């Protein structure tokens, strides 16, 4: 079988049937990249389970009881766990490891296609920015090129965090880098501003109140791209536009 990152995720989540799971385990034994993804996702899930559960807002249970008072008690019993799961899901998607993994997976998924699955093809930053703005997403800065990689196109990509993010493609003859605009906040301790997941380097920064992710095949490429990107931001928006996460 060929590599299928979404099936690896389903295997880790125990969402495959017995036959599919057995086939994929055999693939993992032969494919270091997919085996590394599976291990990274298992470690991530273990860390998420170790995190303390979020506290529900004051009065949350009372408001839920009032909302369903005319209904039967079994409905209340069903709604409370669902509401708690929703709170946990919203809280978890802002965790830096979850966001970084989602961006690394989407980078791999898009650059595995030939041609790229772009929704807008252009090397003109104004064209790309206008395309996203017409669809309700304002990008802080769109570089034409950075660290020798040129803008080639972009699209909205659905992420593991159950959101859709602007995804800009940059490429040279040999290398590719993704620039993501994360549509929600990210909780990121200083020590976790960069990571290597699935052999992909990921760095996060905040530009004018917006979280941006940079993903590439090699850490040195991502660092060079980020430095060039930050210099452009400083020239266009001023040094204060780059905020600590």
C-alpha cells in the first residue's frame, strides 16, 4: 500500500477495522516515515492525556440544567458529557503540539500531490492575499519569496484541529516550505516554539495578533525562511508586529 497519513492517524485512534489495521501495521513495519508518524501521534496523545482537564466555567452545570429542564433526565445525562467533550476539544486544539502536528500532516498531504492541490495559482502576493480576503481571511503579510523559495499558490486546508487554515505553498527546484495562517489562538511555552514532527521542522510565531506556522523538510530551511519572513514583517509593519507567543 502507499502512504496514507490519515489512515495512520485512524490506526492510532483505533478507528480502523481489524483487516485495515492489520494491513497498515504491516506497512508500518516497512515504512519508517509512517512508523515515525504513528509513534509521534501516540506520544502526543499520551501527553494530552497527562494534561490537567480544563475547568468548566462557573455556573456551567446550572445553565445546562436550566436549558434542558423541560426535557427528560436521560437527555441531560447525554448532553453534559457531550458539552464537556466540546470544551476539552476546543481547549486541546490550541495546544502547541496539536497545532504543530496538524500543520506537519497537512504539509505532507499537500506536497505529496503532483500537481499541488492549490485553489489559487499565482506568484503575486497581492493576488493570493486578495483571494483569501474575498473569502473572509485577512493575511498579515504574504511574501513573494523568502530564503530562495518562491510563492507558487495557496488554498484553504482542513486541519486535524477541525478548522480550515490558509496554506501558502513556497518552492524551489529542490525544496518546499509551507506557510500557514492558524485561524485560532495557540498556547505556546517558549521552549516549544519549534518542533520536529514526522521528520518535518515546524516553527510558530505571532504576527500582528495572528499565529503563523512555517513547515519544511529541513530545520535549516525553516529557520532561514522565518528570518527572511521576519525581516519583511519588520520592514512593512514595524518590528513591534512580531509578538511573543
